[in-house]
């Protein structure tokens, strides 16, 4: 029996990567008819599509591409009620992201479609990028880079009051100790930092030998550098605002590679302008792309990157491999490793 598969990639997780990983993982003897579709992300920003978030492409093009398809491997394609209704052959929808935000899980469950995802795909890349922003913000690299690109050589950056801080001997606070935060903690500890962690879902023994688990108010009060690694929930939205920033020591550094909704960016700009914060590094923002004229773009002391912490070639390969392996499990009749709606499979 031939299984028809759609590899709906984009310009990052390429269709051919999805196809190659699926063929490598598929059970021996499986006959696959793999179609490929390339969605426009990131050349066209993702956004909401008919009730799902952070999606790329349209319902119409996906419905056409899914005709007769049992399994779809994708990163950004929108799985909506309309798509599910129009594509009755679909059985498995694999999203090569840390969470299937572009899939309507309730609708998928009603239609009997299992949805998989790819946890941990970008943990290494995001941890490395976080460390890069910590170092850049702590040493003021953003401003000095801009000056030098404009042929301005400022000797006053060597003034004591303008010098940055070293990681070795600093207290660094991490808000969140998941796959990314735990990697950042290990590297910082190896560099000589005293690492504090706030994570209400982590037990003290999980951080033993690397960090100390403390309440958020203690972490903010003691940390010269704070980096955010929490998921966005109703509990964590806006968890760091003006009061929390004010509780940090004068001359501190704040970094966010998690999600923009965790942080009050206007309060950050106020703290940078007043000198209470010495620097900041951000890869995520309350609105993306960042609007022209946004205050962050002109505030000194900030290092900015355009939500690329998870962008490495290795991430694209890992993402494709994780979902391909779950598709192969499905073809063999085995339990899925990363199913977001296991009720569909009787789990």
C-alpha cells in the first residue's frame, strides 16, 4: 500500500530535508509517495490564519496540496477546521516546532487527526545565542560596534564607569530551567558565574552542582545579569515589569531570548535611559517585526537580533528528523513519541 505524504516545508526547514529524513526513518518496505510544498516563511512573516497562530501560507493552498494525503510533515502550515473538513484522508500532522501552535488541536482531535511536534529541536542553538547576547550586553558590544561602523573611535569606553562586567565572579539569574535554561546554566557555571535559578516546576536536586534554586524576588535582588527562559502562560505574561527591574542591582543586564510577552519593554527602556540597567539583549519582542520608530530601536545599551536564536542549520535538520521519526513510528503502528493530542490514538 502506498502512503501519500506532504512535505510542506519553508525556507528554513526545507521540503527536501523533511523528505530526506522521512525516507531515512521509514520502515523497510514502506512505499511512500512524497509531495513537496514550500511555504513563504520567513520571507513573509508568519501570522494568524483562521484561528491558528504563527502560521505560513493559506488554507486554500494547503487544502489543494493535501488532497489524498495521509501524513503531513511541516513547520508552519495552518491546520484549521476548514482544512481538516476538506481533507478527510489526513491522519497525522507533524509540526517540526517546539509546540504545534499552528494547529487547531481541538478540531484535529474531533477529526481524528493526531498532531505531533518537535520538543527540544532548538535548545542548543537558543542557548548559544543567549550566551552571545549576555556577553554582548554585559560588555556593551552593540553600541561600540555601531560607533565603529560609523568610523567613531571612542576612547571613553575605557573609562571605569563605561566598562562592562565579566561573567567570572558575577551572579547570573535564570528565570526558567528547561532544555535551554539548563544548558545556559551549565556554561555560565563553567565560566565562573554564581548561577541562581527561579523555576516553580523544578526540584532543588535538578539544579544541584550547577545553580541554586531561589524565589524570583531573591534572584532579581542578587543578580547582576538576568536572562529569561520561561514559557508564556497566563501566570508568566508580564512577569518582569517596572517593579521587578527596579529590584535588580544598579548597573544590571537583562536578556530575553524566550518570548516578548514575558517582559515590559517600555520599563526596560526607562531603566536603560535612567542608567539603572547598564545593558540589555533581546531576540524577541512584543510585536514582530519590530515597528519602525519603536523606542527600543533608539535606546542606547541594547543589543537586538530579529528572533533568530533558534536559527541554525542543525536546528532545521533536527526538526525534520524528530517529526520524520514520529511519522515512521506511525507507519509501523508504534506509539508516537511527541503527540499533542494522544486521545486520538486512545492514549
